[in-house]
C-alpha cells in the first residue's frame, strides 16, 4: 500500500481533497474501462467455452477458428484488462495522510 503525503507550500486545505478527487475520478474511469474490456472478452469466452485466463495460458492461434487475427484480438484485450486491473489496484491501495487531522486529534488529547 502506498501512502500519499502532500505538503502544500501554502497552508491550504484544498490540495489533498483536490488530489483525492482526481484519483477517485481516475478510478471511476478505470472501472468503466475494465467493465468494457470484460464485456469485449465475453464473446470469445462464450464462443470457445473457456475463460480468458485459460486461453492465455493454454491455447494458441491454431486452436481458434479465426487463427492469428482472433488470437491477437483476444490476447490484446486480455492484456489490456490486466493493465487496467493493475492500475486500478494501485490507485485503490493509496492511503491519504493528512497532518491537519493529526493536529486536530492531538488537540483533543
């Protein structure tokens, strides 16, 4: 897990919420792109009755009716899905450090 620590040059409480909002927006875009990628994988999986994970590890172009063209399409979409999942995981794992919250907690003690 990564912790995002931002120290603005000026004392402005606007920076962390702005960055957090931008990351949340990117997460939403990645989630939509991932749904679309999964949707594009479904016809291949239905046609051949296997998961994309099985396809990528066990099958070759010769196993497919469309041979190279179909293999490249399916494999490309699968690799795209993996990249999207990885980016999404990294962004969702970010935690946010807000020193202002710590200062407020310390005042309460």
